[in-house]
C-alpha cells in the first residue's frame, strides 16, 4: 500500500515537472517562431497542458485501506456492473467489504485484468485479489490463499432438449469451457479416460461458450455453478444437465510475504462465517449450497430471500423498451466520457514521448558512429518486430521484478511511447533523407558545424515532411491505446467491454464507443490533412 | 619565394584528389592574388567542380597543400588507394550511410577539422544548384547563418542582410520564400547569403548555366561590381564571353590538371598549349 502511494506521489511530481517544461517550451516557441508549424506545436502543447492540469482524484480516507483487485469486466455473480447505476456489484464485492469491516479497514477496489491478478499482486499493486480464483497447487506455489470463502462445483449446460446428462455423454462431442479453469481440467481428465475424444474448446469467458452453443458450434459447456445459475438457468434456450460435478474452492489470494495479512484475513473469514454474515451474503445471491453448509457446519434454516439474484434476473429477463435503452446509453455517457479522457491522456502523452524520442533515435541511427547507430537500428527492429501487447506486459509485469515499477498510467505511456518512438524514428529517417544533401553542404559551406546544420537547416525541413505521417500515426496510436486495458487502465475499450457484458448489448455500446473514437480522431485527421496541404513538399518546390 | 607566397591570398601546391579509387585531381598548382577575378574553363568532367569544392574544404584533399587567407592545410597520404577511397570500402559505407552531403571529416584530426572550418568561413561558395534554405525567407536565408555560426545578433545581421539585398537589387523580395523567386533572383540571393558571412574569397560553380540569357546579365553584373570592390572571385564557367570580358585571369583545365593560365586575351587569342587551342576551337 505504501508503495502504491509512493508511486502516486512520484507521478504527481512528474506531472508538475512536465507542466513546467511545457510552459517553458511554449514561451520559447512564442519568442522564437511564428510559423504555422510552431503554432500547431503550440496548440498541441496547450492540449497537453490542459490534460495534465485536470485535478486528480484524492485517495484520502480515515480508515486504513484494504486494496483488493478483481476484474469488473468479469461475470455475475462475482463482480459486475449494476445495469441501473454502473456501480460494481457482486457477491465478492460484498465479501470483500465484509472482510474489510471485520478488520476495521476500508475496502478499496482496484481494477485489474483477470489474467493479471496474480502478477499484479506480486508487484504490489494491491493487497489481495478476490475474483473467483480457485485454490490450486500451481497457484499455491506463487501466492498464499486464505481459507475458502466459497466452495462450489462445475455444472454442465446444454441446449434445451439435448440428451446430454453427464460427463460420459460428452465423448465425441464439442464441449466449451473457460481456459485454465477447473472445468477444463475435468474435461481433459475425462477425455483421457474415455473411448473417443472430447473436443475441448477453451474460451476467454464462459459467455462466449454459451454464445457459441447458440451458434451451433458446441454441444455443451462445462462451467462454474454460479455462472450456470446466472447465465443459463433462467434462459429458455439452455438447460442445466445433471448434478454438479467435482468440487472447487475460491480463496483470497495474498502475497507469500504478507503472513500477518493472511492470518488476519483468515480470522476475518472465520468470523463472518460463524456470525452468519457469509451465509447471509450467499443467500442473497442465491449461492448457498450443500458444500457451504458442510464447510460452515451451518444447517440452520433461514428465510433470507435471494434478493440480489432476483434483482439480477429482473434486469436480464425482460427486454428493455426503447426509451429505457436510450436512458441507459445516456447514463453511460459519463463513463465513456471519463474513459475517453483517459484514452486521450494516454495517447497524447505517449505520442509526445514518441515524437521526441523518435527524433533522437533517428538522429543516432543516421549520424552516429556504428556502435550507436547499430544499437538504434536494433532497437527499431526489436520494437517493430514484437507485439505491443507483449511489450506492455513486459513493462508492467516483468520490470517490477527487477525493481523498476510504474503506475499503470506510466507503464501504458512508456510502453506506447517507446513503441511508437520506433515508428516515428523511421518516419524521421525518411524525412531526413528526403532533405536534399545539398542543404547540408550549403550549411557546412557557410561555416556551420554539423550539429548546427542539423538543428537549424536539416531538422526543421525534415519536420515539415514528417508531420503528415506522424499525425496519421497518432490516429493509430489512439486506437492502439485500447491495448493498455491489459495493464489495468480503464480506457474506452475497457469501458465498452464492461458495459457490454452487463446486458450483452455489444451493438449499441459498440456504436457509442466507435463514435467516441471517431470524434477523438477527427481533429487529428483534420490536422493531418491541413499539414499535408501546408507542408507539402511538391508545393514548396514549385517555382511560381 | 616565401615572401611572395605570403602576398598571395590563395596558394595551392600539388593538390591530389581521388574518388572511389579514381584519380580526379592530378597535382594542381594554383595561386590567386587579392582582387583577382579568375575564370576556370574546361571540358565537362575535367575536375573543375571538384577543385572548387576542395578549395572550400567540402571535399578533403588527399594530398597537397592549400593556403588560403593565412590558413594552411596540408595532407600527404602515401597510398593512392586510401581507406577512404577504396572502392570496396566505399560501397559498404554507401549501404550503411547514404551520402547526406557531409564531408567525411570523422577520420580527420581536430586540428585539421578546425582549419577546414576556418577556411570555409573565409571562402564563400555558390553551388550549381543553389541550395537556398526553403524553410526560411530570403531575409532569413541571409541573416540567420551569421547568427548561427558567429553568434551575431539580429540587430547586426538584419541591416547587413538588407544592405546586401539592395546590392543585388532584391530588397523588395526579402519576405518571399525561395520557391517564389525566379532563377536569376535565387542566384543573387545565394550570392548575398554567401557574402553575408563576409568572405575574403568567393567561388562560383557555373553561376549562370541554368539561367535564361536575359537573366545572365543581372547575375554577371553582381560579380563585376564585386570585382570593382576588390573581392577575390573564382568562377567555373562555360560562358566564354563572360570569362573573356570580366576576368583578369583565365585558367584552362583538362584531365585533373591546369594546362594553361593567363590573361583572357592571351588564352583566347593566343593559347600556347595545343590542348587549349583544340578545346577553344571546337566551341
Ligand atoms: N562524389 C563523387 N564520387 C565519385 N566520383 C566523383 C564525385 N564527384 C565527382 N566525381 C568524378 O570526378 C570527375 C570530375 O568531376 P567534376 O564534377 O569535378 O567535373 P566538372 O569539371 O565540374 O564537370 P562539369 O563541367 O560537367 O560540371 C568526374 O569524372 C566525376 O564523375
Ligand atoms: Mg561541375
């Protein structure tokens, strides 16, 4: 936690510094030039300055915080967006809060991609992860787990009217499951022992498997029981086949080093278990089952209604009217707006890094002696030859193991900036090469040093040539910025996924998010066109 | 002998230059006094441009001595094929480093580099294709280089630039960009740009070859006026008329050597060398 705050402070001072630098740069520009090029730069830096003067959210609070991570893009009933107000809800939200209350702490939610929950824990981005993480020997070798907070099983889901009833009916069939899940292991084990193969298809999310079943690509899906309950049980097109299979336990993931926290959380779990608080939560979400009865040794009858489950069903069951839909879109606009701001902050900052760093790399590549120019070339090839996604993972999850740790924003901006710097370097190189060599000669013959000739004669001309391609690159960067959701930034695409998964309205939300991207890109498309007109080489060369 | 060399503004001895292993300049001896207007004539490819570029140190001589305005550059390579000239070597460099118009100075020592730059400051050159800076106005083309190179400030260089523009008759064009000028005007701006560095010697590489005949006059006049003011000028030209009328010395070059030099009348009417006669006769 301390570290998290520390990073926050660092980031703040960096912001301050960059703001001062921008101010200085602006003054310099105002003094030095009045040409069209610099006025564009001026506007760019102004935009940058405005973006960074946005007041930041303050994290101040009285109680100490227990930061817990989950993927809000995940599924009901674990953690998902309340369709009515877009708050994060789910039984794990309730459990996290109950644990925190028990410890006299404040539960502080941290969004994190599901795949990255354990890596994120290890690089200290949060204290614990609570998100349907099954306790397995492999995971236990990396992190500690609390005692289970929920025990459940996997459930076969089939199309209405299907004859499949149990695992042994699956041979020779196409069966879907969540990748890296208990269900996947069950299927693979069964397949090994069976007479004919089971064609196991692993999906990123169970919902995709259900969709594929409707599309006729799957005969059955094996999913965690809560998922079956929330996504298939009420749906007239599906039916649950047979009894629950096997047993799996979800636990709170805690760093190996945090032994005290582990003890505290186990105590808290024991306490909410014995007080009936855990049962209360599970009852409300309609998740109370035989395994939990046995585990908590609580066979008492209680009449707590499954209120949250009912609420969920209500939001799912009935089709929305047109005006309800529109109201929903309208309500989501502020979420999209905030995400758009994040997208712009990330894109503009990383583009500025790319523009400056790209020039340096290009100059080193062209004008430095071999060891350096070769290094620059190697950098460009390495970056262009590897996927951006991997680079982002590397910066966010691998570098911290060597002690270099960035906030998600910094990691995103550095990742995108370093990546695009390689592309910009190539743009600059093309630009520098298309400045006629006589220009350098003329400058040298007037007595300029090489550095002066570059700075005053060659680079200004090259810049004009590269403004159109760089502006175009910015538009693609805007879109590539969607990749940073993998390192927990909640930007446009992430919000789109979160909202769409609430009611599977990929189309409506898709249109909105597409419009927002278009809107964001539009000024830059315009700018590229303007720059092309303004700085077109052919025009400059024409003798009038 | 020694004393006379001190009087001469330019003195070149045994200048050799190789390109890609080809011997281009084959031992040039040359001298010029202050105020001379020298025309260099000769067949295409005989090395005239290369000679001018060596004088301005845009090409680095391979051996010989160049003495200009009190600065002496000397270089003596033993091998005809040096590392820098070896064709195979050069091919390699070509691939890695396309020629960006920079003299390959990296391998020269600091002293040599300093001297080369000092010479460039005293010698102005006008290229065949002028290479005005397209991103600067006419006025900036003339006033900015002294600010960059000599650290002079705007208050000094702008009035001087305007003065030079008046001299070449272009004060009205100072806010235009190079692409908005005619060929003759661009030529005169390029001259003014070189003059703004207050050189002691001006070199011109075929200053009028790309101009319409009626524009030639306006450029020539600038050079004749400079001659009257005492500027030392060397002009590579194919315009025999101009060479004859304006210059006080004409040099005939062939195959990387100076064949003959003398007063224009002497060369044009009374050439001693057979090669000169032959060249002039086919014109
Ligand atoms: N950078 C270079 N690399 C290789 N060879 C060159 C280079 N510059 C000139 N040469 C060669 O040197 C020789 C002399 O060239 P130079 O340009 O000096 O001739 P010139 O007398 O100026 O001809 P012209 O009257 O056509 O301008 C030519 O054969 C040319 O091919
Ligand atoms: Mg020539």
